[in-house]
C-alpha cells in the first residue's frame, strides 16, 4: 500500500534510532527524512524491525521473547523493549578494534571532545502499558464513537503503549424486543455506515496521538456493523469462540425494489466502502466481498504456510473452498450446514480460518493468554483505566434517556395552567413546557449519535427538530396571548 | 504567487516523464501482488521483506514492502551496500515554478452528514472560495472529497467551476475519501486524482424514487455529458460509462505502464464484469493507473504529488486533520449554515405562517409586532437561499428568479397587513 509505504518511508528516513525527534510541525515545509544524530561512539547493535524501521543502540538483554535495548539520541538515553515478533533480525556490533599502540598524534576526536559523563537516564519504565477497552452491548448504541473516543483519551493520559479492544457485541434479538440470537447468516451490512462514524478514531486520531499506542483487536463477537471495526487495526486476535461476520446477503437487501442497474450501483458503493476498511487495515479486500456477497467465489491455497486467495472454485486437491456462488440453487446452504456454522454462501470468520488466512495473529481465550501471544508477558502491565466506567456510563445514559424522553414528553403535554388560569398562569405553563422541551433537546444532543427518539419503544418521542417546532409554537402562542383587561 | 497555465503544464509534464522508468540507473523491478511493477533499486532484502529505492517525480524515496505485498523481485543490482552506491538517474531537484515552496490549500467538498452534491457541495460555494485562495497566494488547490452523491443538475456547474475557474489559476487535484455517484462525476474533470487508502470512487448510476433508474433520452444526455467531462480529466470515457450503466470494462497494461481500455471482457484485466456497476477502491484505482497515488495524510499527499517541499496553508483546528485555510473556513461556514437552515426550515415556516395568522386576527393597530416576527422569519428564509441558491429549487421547487418573485409577493403581503 503506497499510503502506508510512505508513512513507513518517513520512519525509515528518520530512523537511526528508535526515539526520533519530530522535525516538522503541521503547515511547515516538509523535507525528506533526515537521520537523527546519535552520539554513541561505540559500535552499535541493530534491530531490523518488521515494519521496515532499523533501531540502533546497545542490546542490554535478550530473552526468548524480547530484546531490551538502550538507545541514545542527542545525549538522552532510553531503554526500550521489543517483542521478537516485531523483529526481523538482530545484528550485533563487531567487537571494537584494539587501539593502535603506534599512534601518537593527539588531535583525535575523542581528545577534542573530552568524555562526558553519561546523561542521566530518563525514568523510563521497562514495562509496556496495556489498556483494555471492552466493546460490548448493541453496536451503534452501546458501542459508539463518543465513549470509544473518551476511552482512547484516557489511555493516552495513562501513556498506554497498547490498546486492546475486546469486541464482543450483542448479537441478540434484544433490539427487536425478542429473545434469542440473530443467526450468523443474517446480514446487517448497512450497519457499515454506523461503523464509518467510528473509523476516524482508529485511522486518524490514535495515529496522531503524541504517543500513539498500537491498537489490537481481540474478537469474541464482531457481527453486523461490528465486523468492520477489527479491520481498522493491523493486529487482530480471536477468541477460540470468536466470530466475525453477519454482513452477508448484500444482494438481497433491496428485495425486488427498483431497477437492477440501480441495485448494482448500491451494492458497488457499499462493497467498496467496506473494502476500504480492509485495505486500511492491510487485509485483502476480497475477504470483505466473500463475507458480504453470496455470489463471491473464493478459495485458498497455502504456499509455504502463506495463504493465496483465489477468486474461483478449487481446481486442485490442495485448494480449499471458502465460499461458493450461493445465488445458484444447487449451492444454497442447507439448514444443517447453517446450524453447524459450515455454510459456504457467505464467509463468517472463525478463529481457525481467520488464523489460516493471516487475518488473525493468534487465538487467545484470556487476557493473559492474549498478552502472552503478543510476546509481552514479562514486559508489560495492564493499566487500570476508566474504560469500563466510560463504556458503562454511556450505556446507562442511553438506557436512561430512552426512559426519560417519553416520560418528559408526556409530562410536557399534560401541563395545564394553574388556577385561576390567567395570563400569568398561562405564561408560566408555557415556560414550563418550553423548559422541558429544551431539557429533552439537551439529552438528545448528548446521545444523538446513538439515539433515535422515534424508535424508542413503545411510542417514541419527538426529535430535536420537532421539539424546536414545539417551542416555536409556544412562542407564537405567547405572542398572541395578552393579560386580561381589568 | 500565481503561475501561468504553461508553467503548470510544464511542471506536470516533467513529473509524468520521470514517473516512467528512466533506464538503467534504477535497474531492479519489484512486482507487487496488486499488479504494480515498480522500477528502482533493492536496498535490502530479508525473509521476503524488501527495502526499495525508487523515484517519485524527481524525488528519490525509500519504501518498505512486506512479503504479503511482494510477488517477485527481478534484480540486476546487488542489495545492501552495492545498491546504496548506485547512482540516481538525476540528482537535480524538481524544477520549481517560483521561488519558495508552493503554497497548497485543502478545501473539503463534503464531510460526514453534510455531503450531498447540490446542497453541501455546490458550484456557488466553491466559487466563493476563489477570492480567499487568491488572497492567500495559493498555488495548489486540493479538493478533498467525501460524498455519497446528490443532484445530477449540479454536476455540470461544478465541473465548469473547476475547469474554467480553478484549473486556470491553480494546480487543482482531487483527494478522495469517498466519491460516489455525483461526487465522482464532479471529480472526474480533474486529471490528478489521489485516493486515501480506504477510498471508494464510482457507482454513478442516476436514479430517483424507489431505485428507479434514469432512462431513455435523459440517460443518453447524461452519458454524453460525462464523455465530455471525462475528456476534461483526460480519462478514458469507457471508465465512467461502466460506472453509470452495466457495461463491462477490461484493460491491457503494457510494459510501459500504459493502459488501453475495452468496453468488453477481452482485455488482460477484467475491471468491471458484466451486469455490474464499476466502483474503484484505492487498490483498483492504482492498479489500473486511474489514480496518481494513495495518501492517507496531507503530508503523504504532498510527496505523492511529487513535491519535495510544500507549504500547507492554514491553521490547526482540533478535529480537522489538515490545516484550515481561509477558503476552507468559508466552506465550513457555508455547510454549517446550510445544515442549520435545513434543520430549522419547518421552524422558519411555522414562525412565518403562524405570525401572519395571528396578525390577521388582530386589528391593524396591533399587528405590528406580529408582522415584525413574520418579517424576521422571511429574512431567515431569504438568507437560507442567499447562502445556498439551490435551496430555492430543493425547498420551493422554484428557479431563483421565481423565488425572488415569491419573496416580493410576501413582502407586499406584510406591508398590506400593517396598513391602516
């Protein structure tokens, strides 16, 4: 991807050390990367990382899982621990040559610059900080951009190096007022547009944080619109019972309404929106096609352990069918296959197939297991932030809003002037009604990204614009009213 | 500093020339899985990871590719050490069009929830940006597009605005976040289209009501309009055709990277199968040489445009990931006002009609305050149309001239109400 390549290019250009001074601010002239000046005079060890960066310094410790390195830049030293999963190769410096005993000239660089005492090391903790955010509840309501954004800010305040988003959305029929779970093969593709509202948090806001944490997605249940969220990270792990999908049967969403050409336009724009998420995360967009559209045929072959995706039926025994053309009658999934989660009409990613396809980096059932898989067991600590509280407060706030709004509207409509019902009492009654409408608007404004007042059961409530009209009507009534003549 | 169109074209021509493989100095070829073949020099290769030096414009850049990106490497140089010594074809910097770095401005056409063409993306609002751009001595205008489409009738106006007002004065490029339907048709007059990694572009079928397609004479007129607009952007007209109707599209890409398009499936690459409508993602757009580059940030965009240095004009605004220049401030203000007016429209009419009704129920000597209230509401309606002239059509179903007549009638009505 050229976009990411260019970002990495800037890093490569800058990186002679892991800690690179920022050299440009926004709006200023941009110059191709200039290496930071390292003032170590001894030979340097190097780590070549899998993201293309090269880190030079002195290796302090190497374990089975990690390498701890001391880096000095501009006189400031720091220690950083790298997971071996991120390291491509370790290059140890050659042993320094013995000084030449015959040389007597004095003006060597070392003499010109008398040795300075090592700069006091900054209080850098060895341990990487891990911050966990659980995305549970209804996607688009409980899982919404405001609480996610607030949790990310909290993670930033705590100096998190990693944010683990545990995606486990509610895929029950609760939203429809029923019991049970939505079937995995049910498609809720259009929740994509709800997911897009959260996208900038992952693609713009987190990367532009002063200390941008690495985002890790841990999938337990990412169904419907939630299926698009993990694609926004380069790093996905699955729970062993994890699943990611629920966006299938795209070609059926309009039924028989309208002309085919317009339906195809709608499918195309939706698919490409969704493919864009996969591309941003570094995944093959055809995966999204296979998850969404029944007539996407996809197979896989493995070469050297690496998956090669093939947009066709298998042509040899070493090729495995992932999805067939489910629009053909003979290919329609049976109830048995669907019940067992073995349908082939659309792709639902489970832990094993996600791992084989290179989408998931591993399977972990507990946080400790996940941290171990990430290679951070001994070099990290989970920081206790406010994420749980933030998500709960939001969730509770939405529930309370759904209870309050219809009640407030009922109360407002029931307001009548107090006796004797004169001008003063009528004015007070209208002011009281207007205040309730204004309070309702404030609640709706606070939760507007997630709350549809019309959809609140059982009878809904007026939305912000409708409340504005009600207030306008009260103003006009007040204007037309006047005190009784004595 | 302004640039003559000749200077701009000269700069563009040179940029294009240097993107074509320059010869033996960049002797290695990197074949990517997305179909691109890059010319340059392998700096290092390890376990399938490749560090590759290549030129973008006159600027040499080192890029990093993972094994998942790389199909194969055809090497004539030896990496690590030897490759670093390989001379570049030319070390001369890109010719500058004027002294100092070019000044670039970003104008957003559409943001989330305020993105409909014709309502939030209009030729009129774009035209109003030009004095700001000139005042700030802008050389390069980046139209950052994020829209799901909108009114067909605005497309020609927008295209004309870009073609005749912007392009002669500024290097004008499109930077696509999402450009669907009328938004893609708007961008299509620009030769330089850059995509964000998650971008989509296309799906331009005209429709109305319950997914009813535009057909017959009207469709033919729109297809013809887009052929002419494609020519403005130097895009093969078959591309846009496949975005509008279910025509297949394929292409050949020769060893020079030149693309030849076919409105059938006989080409080397099937771009749009039968019975489908074409929409590009960023990978497709690059693979088929439709887009000039992919850029996630404005800094990357500058590099993709071939600039070693560029001054992005504007100030930092929280929540906006690029500098906001004065023209962009004006555009944001226009959108916010349009949005406010849309949401308050019913309230404006309620106030206007309600005030008149109350006034009519009062004796003339008591009508004054109510007529004033009605007049205030009418002023808000007039401001709404002044801010966005298209609202006369969308809201009142009137052409601007007819709307003016309507306003005159209302003002006369109010005058009569207060007459004794």
